[in-house]
C-alpha cells in the first residue's frame, strides 16, 4: 500500500509540475503577445503624433502665409496713401508757386509803375 501511495504522490507531483510548466508556458505566450501589442500601440501612437505634427505645421504655415498676405496688403495700402499724399503735397506746392508767381507779377507791375512815375 505504501508503494501505491508513493506512486500516487509521484504521479500527483509530476502532474502538478506539468500543470505548472503548461501555465508558465502560457504565461510566456501571454507576455510575448502583450509585448507585441505594446509595440503596435507605440507604432500607432507614432503615426498619430506624426499626423498631429503635420497638421500643426500646416496650420502654422497657413497662419504665416495669412500674415504675409496681410502685410503685403498693408504695404500696398501704405503705398497708395503715400502716392495720394504726394499728389496732394504737389498740388499744394503748385498752388504756392502760382501764388508766389502772381505776387511776383504784381510786385513787378508795381515796380514798373513806380519807375514810370
């Protein structure tokens, strides 16, 4: 009887060892699968990050382009205002020159009249 009990305990120990090994082996597969899933998640995160960066760069580029267009428009407006002011100043100078010429003519006419007297 002791012999059958010892065989039973040997079978039980071996069976337990076998189950422990099968469980450990399953855990290895699970760890590998988990590690591969982690890698895939990292790859997806990288793709998302790259996509976000591209979108951010595109948005910033559009903002800079908009700023350039606004500056160009402002420069054009300033140029037009400068031309308008320059024309106004030229008209004023012309009016002053005409007034000075008339005064000179009046002065010359007065001088001639005084010389005649």
